[in-house]
C-alpha cells in the first residue's frame, strides 16, 4: 500500500501546483486591489482553449504553446483590468466584485459559443512514459507541471524582490495611498498584476487540460473555486501563503479521494475553506497582529434613495398580473411567469440578506435545494400533503440554512461571499454523496404535483395563481418586516456594524433573524419548484442560479422588495418575450450585470 | 541674512472643497514661500488633512487653484505631483509595514532613476538618522512610533524634494522624539527644502515655523508670521492655554 500512498502524494502535489498557478494570481490581485477576482477561472478556461487551438490546429511545439497561452491570457487580463475594472475605481467596493462575476459569465459564454460546450481532448505533446520513483510513478507531464510551478514561483519572487515594478506592487498592496505618495502609478501596478495573474492562470488551464487530456467549459467555475480556496487558506493577498495553501489543498483532496472516493474531492476542498474561514479568517499563515479581514464598513453597497412607487401603481400592477390568465396568453407565457415568481421568491430572500444586512450571498441556490429536497422527501417518504411538505421545506431551509451560514457571521464583505459560495457547494456535494437520504446522483423522481387541501394544481393557471399569491404574501411580510424596528436594525448593521454593535445590537442574532426569514422564502420557492418539476437532483439548483438571483437583486436595487420582483420579471420575462436563444441568456445576464455595476450600481429602483 | 520678500513656491488660492454635500473649505488661500516652514494649525475636523490631500492630488477641490513653482497641480495625478518635487510624510507615518526599513527608505526614491546617487542619499539618511543604521533589515512595522517617524522623514527626503508636506509629524510621539523631530524639520529646511506642515500642537509648531495659518471649520481665521502669532491672545486662548505649557 506504500506505493499508492506515494502516488496519491505525488498527485496531490501536482494538482496543488496547478492550483498554485491560479491562486498566486488571485493573491496578487487581492493584495493590490482588495478584490477577489471571480473571473480568474475564466482566464484559465480561455488559456486551455487557446492551448487547444495552438496544439490541435496550429501544431505548435510545447514551449511555443506555453508562450502563446501565457501571452494571450495576459492580454485578456489586461483588457479585463482596463475596461472592466479601472472604470470602477472610485465605485463602492461591491462593484468590482460583481464586475468580475459578470466578466466571468461573459468570457465563459463566449468560449462556449465559439467552441461548443462539448468536451475536447487536449493532447499533452509529451511522451507517455512513467518512471518508477520509490514506490510510486511519475510521468513527464508531472515533471513539466512541477517545473512550470517552481519556475513561476521563482520568477515571481525575483520580480517582487528585485524589480522596481515589483517593489511598487508590494508597496501598493500594503498601503495604496502611501504608495501613490511615493510616485507609484497605481494603474500600472494593477495592470502588471492582472497581466501576471492572467498569464499564470492561462498556463494553469493549459496544463490541467493536458493532465486530464480533456477540456470543457465547466472548468472555469471549478478553477475559480479551487483558487479562491487555496488563496484564502494561505491568507488572502499572501503570495507565498497561496502557494502553500494550494499544495495543502492538493494533498487534502488527493488523500480524501484515496480514502473516500472521487466524488468527495470537492467536499474536502470546501470543508477546508470553511474551517479556515471560521478558525483563522486571515489564513493559516497570518500573524496575530493582523486585524480582522476588511475592517472597512459602510461602503460595500451603493447608498441611494429608493425610487418611491405610489401604492396605487403597485396595486394596479398586482391586479394586472393577478388577472393575467384571463387574457388569451399562451401556456408558454404562464410558464415563464411562474418561473419569474419562483425566482422572485429567491430574490426576496437574497435581497433581504444581501441588501438589508449586507451579507452578499453567492450560494443562495443552496437554500432552494434544501427546501426542494425536504419537501420532496416529506411528501414521498412520509406521504405528507404537498402544502405541508412545502412549508416543511421552508422551515428546514430557514433552520439549516441559518445554521450553515452562522459560522460566517463574523466575516465581512468579500469573505461573506466566499463563505456562502463554499457553503452552497458543500450543500450540493452533500446531496450528491449522502445517497441513503438524497438518492445521490440519481436524484429524486416522481415527486407528487402541487396540491392544496387535497386538490391537485395541474392547470398552468392554478399553478400561476398559487405561486403568484405565495410570492405576494412573502413580499408583503418582508415589506412589513423592513418597515419595523427590526428592519432598521438590519440596515444599521449593514451600514456600520461596529457602530451598530456599540449601540448594543447583537450582530449574530440579527443576522440569524434575517437568514431565518430569507431561508424560509427561498425554501418555499425550492419546495414549489420540486413539485412543479417532479424531478430534482444535486445540480438542479446550481451556482448559476445563485448568480442569476444576485443579478436580479442588483437589477432591482439591493434590499428593495419591489425591486426584487421587478428584477425577476425583467430577467426571466424579457428574454422569453424577445425569444432569446437559451445559450445567449447567460451572456446577457453577464452583460446586464456589467452595465448595471458601471452605470447604475444602485439598481433600477434604488437600494433601501 | 536675506530678508527680501521670498517668492511663493506653493500657492493655494480660493479653494472650495466638498465631500458630497458637506463643504470642507471656504475660499481657502495659503502661500508657502520658497525656503520657508509654513504651518497650518487647527483642531479636529477643521479641514487640515484635506488641505494636505489637495496638495497631493488625492482630493480635488470644486473651485480654486493649486500652483507649485508657477504651474497648476490640479490636473495632475498624485505620482505626477510627486515627480514635480513634492514629497509627503503622511498622517500616522503610513510606512509599508511588511517591507524592511531599507526598502521603505528606498521606496521614497521611486521616482528617481539615478541608482548611484540614490545609494549615496541612503548613506546620507543614515548620518541624518543614525539610529536607523541598525534597523535597516528590520520590518518597518516592528519599529517604535518615533523610529517610524524617522523612517517616514527619510523616505520623504529620498526623492530629493523641493518641498515636503507633513501631516501631524509629532502626533503620538514621546516628548523626546517630538523635540528630535522638530529639530530634524529645521535641519531639513536649512538644507533648502520648503516645508508645509499640518499640526494640532500649536506651541511646538510655532517654535519652528516661519509663517502659520489657523484653520477653523474650513476657513482661515488667522494668519501671519509665527513670531507674531505666538503672542496673539487668540492663539494663546485657543491653543496655548493650560496643559500645553508643560
């Protein structure tokens, strides 16, 4: 058995090397601009596909392939910095975060539209031999990856330690204003780190593609997630920490796979992240003198005056939507609107936690999944009436969602987003692996249709009314909540949690209350969806849905109840009305997000 | 002694500055003559630090002008302003805490490309601030407040500035270091560098300054030579009363 352990160790270190190439770039960018670059995985994806073009179509030799990939990826990085992020320099701090998410959507979709979503083989260009080392084996590609990793680390060290620009990068990372006062051009520094990060990320994508001899568009999100995990484990902004965090992550995953099996790989990655975030939010190697991450408060979300909509206008709009089924609309339109109402419920939930207490969640679809599975299992296993099962789903989402998120209550800003993203992934991975309860990858089929007091709701009209009424009730409750003293306390916490604490507000209690209410709404939405679809699995409620919900909420205006519903109708309804082909939709969401962040960060109806 | 009216090096004229709706400066005008030490006095929230930030281009005024050596600074970025010959000692030092003392001092010469002369200037700094010699490879963040102030001043001098702007250089220092810092400012000034400093500690600042301005909620309420201001009863009441005497 010794030999296989050595193999797992070698594999862990090789994979860790690949993660390091992504994580080091993230660390450089975070250091200089306090930004988690969620587009890093997309550059990795772009690098892999450029590599495919070079190898398969241009037949370039390996060294040239690497140079082409590094140069082209660096160019993409420079473009992202110049046109995507530099215009947001004086914007609120959530703006660049959202922009990188939008950019990643756009890049991923462009790659998918250009190359189709089908996986492609990326041959490694190296002889396929294995050498015996001790008890394990190692191949030329392993050595190449290790070599690229070590060379990059060395070059980076020399750059940061001995070049003038490298000094400027380090100085900017430590004190941006002071660096400017030394004459450092911060824009050039940003450009440099984005170029370097992108070059490393692109090469990483190329190497991974060769390692598995396969590339596909799903690589992007995975790479971002792994890079972020490694970076945060090593301490955000800490470049050597990112390398060590990556190797550690590679080993933890490799041993986890050795003991439990392949489907557990990611679960270990995200558990490592959550443990580190909870115990040492500054990373494993941070010194005690460092303060808590992101001590800045109040500026994360764009402040604005919400657009006041007269009550009669809301009533008229509600009435029109209520009688919509009486008009000669097609089945298809009703179906679309049902989806809008379900998304509206999720958006209500997200706008409460993100807009009102400032916890910008990137894993909100997990709450849908919890509600959906609970409701489906209650009705299937315990034959609970569907109405009861859905409420059970809402309650379970409220309870479990709040319990899962509670460890991250002491985090702020970007860190909340990372933690929620990880928790979202963990929920999906637990569903995948907990086969005795969730039926694992097979999913749950034959979920009974919606019914109320014994009457099955099968006609689209009745489902439409049902979901519409549920959403309106949730929206009214939420509006009531926000107008109360409790709502004001929520906003106080968002705007300045230190001041709020000084006034005696218990942050954990209020954050819990918000997540309980928000979790309930999202769980109800997931529960209804389960009975509507009659089949769900661990991928039904994915990160893409979380990001869609976030886009909806930003579009409507963070914290704005009416805005959440308007945003849902706009983003689900309009593409249907204009018959936009499905593959262009995500692209449009990404562009909408980018335009919003740039030109109207407070959303259509304004933040509350 | 030459007493001919010295020509102005830095002029702030009729500045009106806003943070959102709130006005910070009201028709603020200040002149720093070449070779002089000019001090801006004022309490908290009087707009002192904003004045510094305007000179350095970190904040832009809504109206008015800032000229240095006859040319306006308003359209320039902070790095461009630094290249014109203005160095800064920011409030609370703002050293690069995780870089070594040597690296911090050399960062001050970031705008220069004459490597040999920079190395010579580094040696010069070590004669001016002898204590830093033993500290060169230490993390800047591990130094005491007074030592950090020395590093910040050395760092500012490394760009061979024509003028240094300092934000509360004596804040938070032990009395021993306060005297040392003031002495150093005088030395720097005697070597031909003009100094514009923002201070709360009026009695100390007036010791070394040639001219001073008193800022109150964004307006200059008093100005003149340091000598006359020291005896001005209004200054005495506002700044020099009671505990300062110790």
